[in-house]
C-alpha cells in the first residue's frame, strides 16, 4: 500500500504559518484565563497575603482584606485587650471588659456602692441631753448682740442641801410680820421644804440680771413685731401697746426704752422670751437647783451674804424711805450683797425665771426618792414655771435664797426678770472675780406710782397666792389654793 506524504508536506511548506499562530493564541489565552481564575479563587479563600513590600504572597493569611491604595496603610490590630479605666478616684475592679461592650458592666449593683466619708460624723447633743446649748455646736452669736454679752462666773458643782425646814419658815414668817410689818403666812413657804440633798455639775452663771438695753438689742435684732410671737411662737414681752405699765416702747419699726432705765433689769418678759434670749446667745436659763446653789454658795447661806437679812445689801420693799422712788435699780448696785460665787442681785431687785416647771409637792417627792438626786430639772410638765429671788416690790421674806415662787410662763410682770446660765464647755468668758458694781441712785419705774403700805406689801409675792393688783404690777393672777 502506498502512502502519499506529498500532499502534507506541500501544505506545511506553503501556508501553514497562520495555523500555528492561531494555535499559540488559543493556548496563551487559555493559560491566562486559568491564571486569572486561580488568582480570584485564591483571593477569595485567603490563600494569598501581602509581604512587607505590599506584594501578594502565598501561604500567609491577611489580617485585613487586601485593598489597593495609593499609599499602603499599616494594619490595625483588633485583638481584644484588657481595658484600663482612668478615673480621678480609684474604682472597684470589675474584671476584663468584653471587646464588643461599649461600656463595662460592673459586677456590683451601683445602688449598693457607697462613698465612704473621710470621718464618721457624730450627732450633736440635744439641749435635753447636754442640759445646755453648747457654743461650739450651735450657730454663731449674732454680731448685733456680741457687745451685749454679760460676763459669766463659774460655780463649782457638788452636793448641797436644797430647801429649808419648817422651823426656818416659821422664823421667817415671824420676822416678816413683827420686824418688817409685812403680811406673810406659813403656807407661802411650805413648798420649800423638806430639805434634801442634791448634786449639781459645775456650771456658769451670768453675774448680773439681763438689762433693758440688752433685751431691746435682742428685740431689734429679731425685727419689728417680733415681741408678739418671735419666741418659739409665744409672746416675748409686753410693750406699752399691750400693757400701759410696760417700759418697752415699740413704734412699729424699732424697740426702745427710756435711757434712764437702760441699765436696769428688764421686766415684763415672759418665760419664753427669757429662754429665747439665752438660747440666742448659746446660753440657757438655770435650773432651780443651779440657781439656789449659785445664791447660797458652798456654805449654804440663807441669803447670798449670810443667814441674817441686811436692808443695805439688797433692793427690797424694806426700808421704804420714799414710795415714789420704788422700783428696780441698776444691776450691780449692791456689790457687798454678792454671793460667795460673785453673783449680784440674787436677793431683790427683780425675781428671776428659771427653767423648771413648778410643783408644790416636788420637794417632798425628791426627799422620798430612794436614789441620789443629780442635776434635777423639775417636773416633766406643769402649768407654771418656777421664779426665784425677791424683788423691789416684796418684803425680805421672799428674798430668801430658799424661797420658791411660780408664774404663768406666757404672762409678764414688772417684778420678774431673768439671767442666763451655761455649761462649763461653752467656751464663754468667765470672770475671775465679782463684776464691778453699778452706779446711780434707785430710780423709779416710769410707770410706778405710790401706793399704800398695805397694797404694796400684803401678800406681795406669795408662792401660790396672787400678787397684789398694784399700779406697778401687770395685773392680778387667778387665786390658787395653797399647796
């Protein structure tokens, strides 16, 4: 069989070049398509990565998707680190914060987190707990009253016999009737007995009674009409608008008093007015036991200076030289009548409010107490407050340091004033000696008028019976039966 190769050679040698070109183009195009497809698949599956120069390399996964930019940016790590809170104050450790949480979630309920104070506060003692208003724990004394402060003098504490005996009361009544021609009854002194031992802590007391000048400054500091209800909602004092015999004048804007009596003890003040005045100065009214201790001294005298009354040492209604001049005198007029602790005018001039409620049977109850009586403050309630000391309008019987009187705390009288006391820890200035005596002769109250001897002395300041309705009093009180 013959084979014919001529035809084949003839075709290749003549026009076969175009066929080889076509075959090469097809093969090259196919290879390019395969390489391109591999690149797409590799990019999609993360087989390729970038090298340090930004070129794609195989076998290393890219941390970020490959992006073609003009200037390659460094990759940002997204590994979740442990978050650190920056705060001005230390915060409680709350552990690692999850990467997707925008705000860390504490493991402790925020309502249970408390800021601890730098120091543990202590509650200020109340007046009932401390027995006084402490300067350091109370508000500052008003500037307008700083210059009106009366000096305090220390009174030592201890145990003393408070009250008097029935025999002493009988002797005082006899002296009142036969020596001073007064009208005194045994019933007036029954509530001052029996004597009983009482212990008081050391304290301070103002040397002199509060004056008109001091109380007028207090009223003006409180403001117009403050006398009507400015003392814990109660009347502070009567003015001439309420009582024609009052020495306090109010003109709808200011309070004033006749300068002649500015240094006399203020009268016409209610118990509430006296208490508010003392509290404003971070002081207080003395207790009945404290008042008696300060008046009687460590020797327990019947009067501040001794056991015998001396008409030259106190302002009482005896001797009555000129009835037209009856009235109070400037505080400190009788320096020789001071008590052993230096207190002035505790027997006469004006009687004084103290803090205790009154009970005619209180001394009997105290004497029957099986336990020691320490810092007594009187009955827990009552209708009248205790008043101590005699006055210019009373016979010496009422000026005895043991004598007790009582009065409606919301009422005013022209024979009642007051002085303040304080605890030893108030930081107030304490006098080293007796206050200088006042000066001047006895001055009549502007509203005082002369009266008969019987009107001004008979039962002038009894313990339970009313004082007389004289022109110098604020009016009679309801008659009470003797206790």
